[in-house]
């Protein structure tokens, strides 16, 4: 006599992923292609005034201004990344708490 089975219940949440597999072997490197033709030389540009070039002229102060702006932008990006990383850590703590609650609920006998 065959044992009768009832209908299957709903599937539970999937478990965590397993560890990654090991990397496969690297193939051989391909041959290097022939070099291409050199392109045409462009037209020569105009020469600036004497004060615009050199280590003491206005070009140096303009470069410093640009570098200062870039440095400030980089600092802003670091501040924003720091805020995002702190928020991610908070979310991980919250997710761990929810996962722990779910595990406790699933372990309770019905």
C-alpha cells in the first residue's frame, strides 16, 4: 500500500549563497598585432604672450585656483561617501535584527 502525501506547503525564503568556486586556469596570451600607420601632424598653435607662460605668470595662479577647486570637490566626495558608508552600516545592523527575528519565528513550534 502506497503512502499518501498531502499537498506541499509554500516555499520558504532561500538560504544564503554558498562560497564562490575556485577560479579557472588562465588561457594563453594572444599574438600582438602589427602597428598601425602614424596619423597626420596637426597645425601649429599660436604662441601666447610672455606673461601667460612660465613659472611666475598668471597661468600658475590659474592652475592653483583649479587645483584648489578640485581638492575641495574631492573632499566633498569623501564626506558624502563617509555618510553613505555609515548609512550602509546602520542598514546592515537593521537587516541582521530582522533576519534574527525571522529565524526565531521559524524555529517556534506551531
